[in-house]
């Protein structure tokens, strides 16, 4: 991979592989911290830590403890940022970041089709506190430029691979547009960890829902904010930091588990991508409308390939248009019945998950806006699993397509 200025850099996979912190007694895995509060031998140091961070010292687990700090350090390596802060969910990471960057009267420019929870936060909740959002098509640089020129814009926000339509915005171009207007560029990289490196493309802050591919087990909820040390310190400030005061605390046991799962991420991503590409190609052969970054007809292929680490493949997400909601529902029920996967929200699990975004994860977005962006009523989103017997899974899938009346 290469940075924006063309100099060679180590890949995210290499950085994560080389990151290692041993346990208290020499264990190959870090020890798990089991304390809500921490003792101080010096009262003056306890007094001082309320005013500025002290390296190696912890105050209270509402903000951070040794286990969550190790996870944050590993995720900073993943995204190539100086620092990172783990949180209790992806939405906590998004909310605390944006509230730290904005105040009453601030404007956020956001891609018009983002994860439904993010959309609801920006459209429904933030206006109560005087923070407004302009939704634009981030695939249209002129629209983004115009939106950034109007008012006190603090943030340009997008997803590196959009949910659920899998578009790939030009991150370097968006970074330039944001910085030209003095705005911070925040990128949610949940769908494409290790595939994209938004920091190298100019992003100021990179966010993940660790719940998804990074953890990969669908057994916990967590998030992370990857950024410069100064911003992480701002989040941690005892008197005004959004992470400190809102307390989006990640449990230390969960942090330790996510840290261990992170090290298998590149291997898992490659397998997710291989399986998803095979299914996408087969579905196209069946005459179905499919979107997947690895297909020849993918509209953003040139941008994707310019930004991506080619060794990581094209990701484990694909969408298919069943034509109408009824057929989409019938297909998903049939797929679950024959054990192709599970009808469930979320993604990045080792089993295949599928859902109807219009009725679930994108339902917070008004229907007229969903239709305007191309989110069809019959769209099914697939997070393709790690099936070793992927051909067997496809045979079952094909029978379900017949049963749902999508192929004859």
C-alpha cells in the first residue's frame, strides 16, 4: 500500500501482526484488567491526572483500563493513527466523536445514505442540541463542495464502503474538499477494515463498529475512535471530554477477546471475500441484479482499486435485488430453513447473515430518500460467511432462489 504522497508504508495486516503486548506473567496474551478503580501511592499524582493524562497511569474504568488501552493501541496500529479509544459500541464512537467536534450552531455534511442509526442520530437527535446536518451524495464532488461552502461546517462524514449500497467514495478527494473549508473528515470504515486505510487517504478520524468484521463472532458490541493523540486526549478530558463524561465503557473481558480476534482478521477477510465474490458471480449468471465491488460492472471499481489493499480482496458484503419485498422475505426465510445462514442484522459473522435493509437497518431513513438513493424495496444485504464448503452452500442457495420464484 502507499500513502497519499506515494511513499511506501507497511500494510495494516503487517502492523497488527507485529503489535504484541505480553501478559503480567509472560503470557502470550495480555492480562485482563479486573478493576473499576486504580490505586495511587502519591496524592499529587491523583490530583494531576484529573487535569492531564499521565503515561502508564489509569484513573477509572469508565474511561479506560489496561485491557481497553491495549485494544486501542492495536486498533491504532490497524488504522495507522497515533492513538485510539475503544468504546462500548460503534454508535458510541460516532456520537462521542461528533459531539466533541461540534457545538450549538455547527453543521455536519454527511453522505445521504449511511447506516440507519447514524442517519437517525444526525437527522433526529442532534438538531435538539442545535447541530444540523446536510445530507449529500458523496459520490458527487460538486454537491459535496457546495454543501461545505454554506455555513459553519465542522465535519464531513462518510462511510468508506457505504451501508447498504456498497458505494466507494473517493476518500482522498473528500479529504481535500473538507480540509479546504477547515472541516474535519471523519470516515466509518466498518465495512472494509484492512481493505481501505482512510487515514492514508487524508481522513482525520476513523471509526469502526468492532462488533462486525474486526471481532467476527457476533458475541459482543464495541466500537473504536482512531485519531491523533490530541483528539483522543480531548475525548478523555475529565471536565469536558465526551468519552469521559458520557462513559461509553467497554468491558475489559470483551476488550481482551476482541484484541485476540483482531489478529485473525486478515485471514478471515480474504475468505469472506472469496466466498462473496463466488456468490456474486453466480447470482449474476442467474440474471439477478447484484452489487459487489469485485464484479466487472461495479460502478466505483477504479476508485475501489486505487484505495484498496489488493491482497485483502473485495470484502464480504454484497447486495441483491429480489424485485419486491415479498420475494426478498420469501428468499431469506428459505435460506434460513436450509441453513445457508441466518436472517439477522449485523455483519462480519463467520456464518452468513442476510437482512432486508429497507425494513431494518435503513428503516430510519424516510422511504422517499431510500428510493431516491437507489435502495430498492426488494434489496437483500448479505454478509457472506466463512463457509469452507461454499459450493454446498451455493447449491442450497440456488434451490432457495427457485423456491422464491427468482429463477426458473
